[in-house]
C-alpha cells in the first residue's frame, strides 16, 4: 500500500500505468487503493481515468515540494491513527529531530486541552510538531500563544481567543492548539505541539466552522504555510509574541467568564501578563491574573 501511495499524485493515472510502475497486476493496484481509502487516505477513483490523491492532499511528496523551512523536513503522513501526539511522542523518545511533523487524515482518539476529545472531521488538518526548545520553564506558557499567532497569520481569518483558539468572525472555532511538555525536574526534554484546523465546511458541530466557509483552501499549501509561521513565531522574543497575539485577539476588551481550577472569574479581559497569563479586571476594579482556564466570551457564541 505504501508503494502505491508514494506513486499517486493529484493527476489521474491509469491502473495499467501504476501496475507497470509497481510491478504488480491491475487487480493488485485496485486492492491496494481500496485498502488505502479504507485506511483514511483520500484516494479518488474515476472509471476511465484511473487513480489519484484528492487535490490538496498533504502527502509527503507534496509537502516536500512546498516546504520552505526546517519544520516538516522529517514528516510522517498517516491515514488513520489514535492521535498524532501519541505517534510523535514515540518518535521523540527515539531521538527524532526538532521540527518532525506527524499528520493524520483521521484521529480515533484526538484530544484538545484539558483532556477533551477533538472531533477530527474529514478534510481537516490534524498534525503535531516536535519542539526541543531551550527555554526556561517560566517561558513555556508563551509557546501556545505563539502558535496561536502563527495560526492566525497562516489562515488569515478571524481572531484569537485566549490562550490559543482561532475563532471565525462569528465566534465559531476554526482551530485549536494543544501543548504537551515532557519535563524531568526543571529540565524540558521536548514539547509536542498538536494543532487541529477545521478546513472542510461539512461534518462539524454547531460551535465549529471550517476555513472553506470563507474561500477555497488547498490543504497542502496551508500546511506548508503553517509550518513556516510556526518556525517564525515559536522562538520570537516574548514581547513580540504578546504584541502580535494582542493585535489578533478577540478576547481583550471583552467581558469574559473563565472557568479555572480555583473557580469562576468574571470581568473584562484587560491584557496579557509577561508570562502570557490573562489579566482580568473584575467588577471590584482589581486585576486578577488567570494562568489557566476556559474562556467564554460574554455576549458571544463561545
């Protein structure tokens, strides 16, 4: 199956042509294509034309042609997996280099922040990036903010909800970020940055939205641009990250309700603290620092 996948492009190729390339029968090509499709890969079959990958598929060959930086030089493209975070963790433990990317068309156990399930609707971008940053632990919380800035820059739609959700202009969720760090005492061994982007407009819950709602999207090109923006923003100085996040924010200046481990915080989202925490001006007039929590925009749809 992997041999056929490496031969497929976005142009139709006849079964006879693929059979000659692979040194197998046409029936074996058909069987392999069916197995790939059942495994989650977007294979299209047209009678009289042959086989192809759906245009925009982020295959290894396509990303290699579009990639402009270090991120994605090591790339694993999967049809179906439990979670790209789980696969990448194994690669990280085996010594994979920074910038290694794992992407899957489908996740059976995709997850978001605080252990929530992430719905991996067909036609999205679900991937994880391996980071090996030389950062003080106090600066780790800025990485999700930087990833949010990169998402906004690459997608060019909507704005950011603290700490790192990309929202459509109407408040529905377009994309989210999950950071999982491997700590040994005070040492950060590596971090796994998981990103889910809703691309297709169909198959999503009412609270979510796909980028194709706002125009045509080529997933391979979008992935390449996301990786470039991540490489640009993840290690920018903290003040630049905070300024860029604030400029793209749909949170600051809004009335919010935040569910935190210590209870609910309500007030106006005022600004970001130096470490990326959200400062909220409560009805009493004081500023309350929120380091972690789930934000609801009062008067919004999320």
